[in-house]
């Protein structure tokens, strides 16, 4: 995969830029350079009428003739805009040899920099680039943004530029300054500028606001518990996006996707604290300590968790800790893995004909498996969504079958749900571990058990079609094998559970 371009706005004021070519394309490039305050130097045997006018008015220089490397002596930047592929390549190679950035128009492979599509509102510029691969897409996005962004943004950018030093002097602390801007931009000023408030009035309005703004005390720190969803950044809520853009510190789990993290403020400190199967970067106590440390420093802390923080995410424990230490907090829920993975796999978690209830279960550790009411989970007409169960599939199968679940109960394993690399593997409970091993299923993966899992084949819509083992195991052979390994007492008795004597044990369990 091609690496993305590094976004860069170049200050070309009073700097020489060489444009090789004298036609209409070169003319457009020169016009943009003049707008940026550059000193264009055009090398070409001939010039368009407009370029000739700019030459006569002293706005550009002309190097008459065909390209030679001496033209690069003064150049900071080079643009090749001729209709001769040989000349264009020569310009690129000569510039590269001198470590001068070069752009060959409409030849992305001969560019060390690209000219983006630009939306401009005064000093405010938004550049859109496809890396040279899809310029028409960049232009399409530009047209969309042109309709969304008001012209008054340019006036606002000019005002804030003029008052920049006054604002910095009034709020030397970065955190206080950021909060002032948040209040300013959410207030009446943008509306007044849209109503054509002139520059002198705008300056006076802002100066008065600075002079009369009540002193701001050092901010009290806080923690926002944010659910990041399963990985697709499009599933992040608007409130979560706001929190990510206001955060000073982000404490994030390992499985929070890079795409979600890219939504956060660039200058926020990011600390990976999460845990995954077999790998613990920090203990829960250490995570608590980090939240407390940064919040007491007056920072806005985002505790970013995959999925939803209150579904097997220890969110409750973290809030109890914050409450005990007097730290303000709020919670922004996320889309939990069961909901997202099922939806992206085309599996309805409930269905009038198949499942009237949904059970969420975690198989995070071996000890927790022995505390589960398996007979309740083995009942028909329900859906089981098992979190963190990849390492425990053999024991999950054994417990469910012994509790009476049907060997041909359908399952779906959704690996990397909602992400581009999503895989869905389907089969029957009796062969669940073998099918998972055959397809080398890795965490993160969600296990869905129930009749609704059969619908994955017909209703899949995202990514590739579900996979199944090409040569399924014989169910009776698998059952006989498991029966030979049956432990004397598969799960501890609880007085609240139904009796598992021969008279009450379901038939599917008795055959074991």
C-alpha cells in the first residue's frame, strides 16, 4: 500500500519557483504561485499571452529556450508543465539529484510534492489530496466542502490572526487559551461576522471581550470514559468525537483502531494502557493511577476503550475509583462488539422466528468459565454473544454440550468485526474449536451462537462471504472423543441451578 503524503503548507513568499513550460497548464500554476507571493521563473521557448503580460509587468521572469540544469540554480521548488514527456522526466531527475522538490503535472510517479485541491476562505485553507492517484475524487470532495464552509470563516481567520498576540498575552497557559477559543467560537462572534461585522468593529468586539473576560482559574481536571466501538471510525459517536478533540491526555486500549485514534487532537498525549489475551501492558491499578495523576494536573483525560466501556470493559471499576478520589467524570457509550460485529456480519441478534433473548458472556479467563450458569445458556431460542473466547473454545463447547446444547447449534466467529480485514467463519457447535483452528482465528473475535448465526451466509453485506471448513468434522466422532475426556464433575453444583440427574438432564446431554 502506498504511504500517504505528508501534509505541508509551504511559505513561498519572495522565493524563486521554476516552472518549465509556457502553455495553459503552466499559466495556471504560475497564477497560483503569484497568489502565494512566490517569484515564478518560467522556462520555455514561448509564452501564452497572459504569461507575456505578467512578464512585461515584472511579475515573472522568463528563461527562453529548452530546459537545462542551470535553470535550477535559484529554485526552491520546480514544476514541470510541458507536453513533452522526455523533458518532464529530465526536469524531475535533475531536481531530485539536487534535492529540490519537483512536481510533474499529471504524472504522480514523477512528483516529490503534489498540488492539492484547495478550499480557501481568506487565510484559512483546506487542502485535499488523493496522493495523485484520484485527482477527480479530490475535486469532488472540494466541491462538497465549498458548499459547507461559510465565507465569513476567512474574516474570522484574519481577525484571530490580528489579535493573536493579544490573546496569547491574556492566556499564556495553553489549556486556558484553548478553553477561551472554545467559548469564543461557540459564542456570537461567528454569527456577527456572517452578518457582515466590519474589521474595525470585529477588532473592538474581541478586544472588549479580552479586557472584560473574568480571570479564569486553573481548570479542574476530569475524565471522560469513551467507548470507541469495534474499530470502524464511522461508528464513533459525535460526543466521542468531541471528547477526542478536547482531550489533553488519551489513555487508550491496545485494540482501539489506529483510524479511531487519528480522530483525536494531534497534540494530545497518547498512552497505550490496554490489555489483550496473554499481554498486559498495565495493571488496572496503574491505569487508575494514571487517570488520577493527569486529572489532578488539571487535564482533560479521555479513557478510550474498545467497544462500550460498560460491557466487559471495567468501566464501572474505573468510575468507582474516580468517585472515591473526587475526580469529575462523564461517560460516552460506544457500540459494543456484539452489536457491531453481528450487524457487519449480517446476523440479527434477535429474530421472531429464532431468538427472543440475547445473552452477553465473557470467557476472558479459565476460572470465569466455571462460574457460569451453563444450563441457562444452553436453552434454545436465544442468542449467545461470547466475548474474548478464542482461547477457550474447547471448554466452551464442552460446557455447552454437557449442559444440553444441540451439537448442530450454528455458530459464527467474527474476527476483526467492522474493520477492512473482517472475516466471518461459520459452522456447528460440535466442531467449533477445530473449525477455528483450521482458519487460524485470532483475537479480536466475537463468537455468536444460536439459530440466527445461520443467516450469516444469506445476509452478509460487508467484506467477503463467510467461510466454513471445506471438510467438516464428523459430529458423532467429535462427540465420542469429547465423551472420553469428560471430567467426573463438569461444573460445580449450585443450589440455585436445576438438578442434573438422569431424569432431568436434557437428551442431548445424556448421550454424553
